[in-house]
């Protein structure tokens, strides 16, 4: 476990990424933190991390998928006060390889692993909607959000 005062970038500290179970797992990817800082600079407001690193036990406890990049410190769930998750996802589009939108819970998942099965997904009422090519762009996500009246 690393010192909790560890500053990882201008606006992020290691403690923000520690596993939610209290096990001390906090080995977050520096590349992910760099990208979160880019997003932070782009929006100009604090980014709140609700889940960063997860140990296997905690990940299964909260219902995370078995191969979740949270397990390897390559993902974070985030939100930003004053910016809705759709706008935040639009900003994140330029920075991250995968973006999951969780409108029922008001956060987005961002990570740095290859876009599989799609770059974007939306989880709504417990169901996953994946945006596969050629409908794999932010506009396609927004059209879906509009049709489902999620915004
Ligand atoms: Zn843990």
C-alpha cells in the first residue's frame, strides 16, 4: 500500500483510486490518471472518482464483470458536478478508449483497454446497450439517449 497523501497528478491523489473494500489495493495506471487529468483540465471542474481499483473480491461483491479493467487499475467510474454525464461522455470521447454511460446512477465508466465489444455502452434498467460499428460514435449514443428519453 502506498502513502495516501501520494499526489499522482495536479488534481488526483492515489487515495481516490483505492479499492472500496478497504483492502488497500490502489495500483492505478499512470496512463489512466494522465487521461483523467486531461479530462479534468478540459472540463475545468473537479472529477469525482466513485470507483477506481478493485480487488477480485470487491469487484464480484458489487457485481462487476469478471474481466473488469478495474481489477488491473485501468478504469474509473466518475462524475462531475454541474456537467451531466452525457456532456462528460462527449468530452471523454476524445481521450478514452471505452466509455460506459450509467444514466440511472449518474456516472460514466472510462478506461484504457481496447474497445471490446464496443467503445460506448449504456446501462439502463439493468440492460446493456452496446454501440457496435458502424453505429459506434458519440452521435449514435446521443440519438439513443434521445429516443429512450434519458435526457
Ligand atoms: Zn479490495
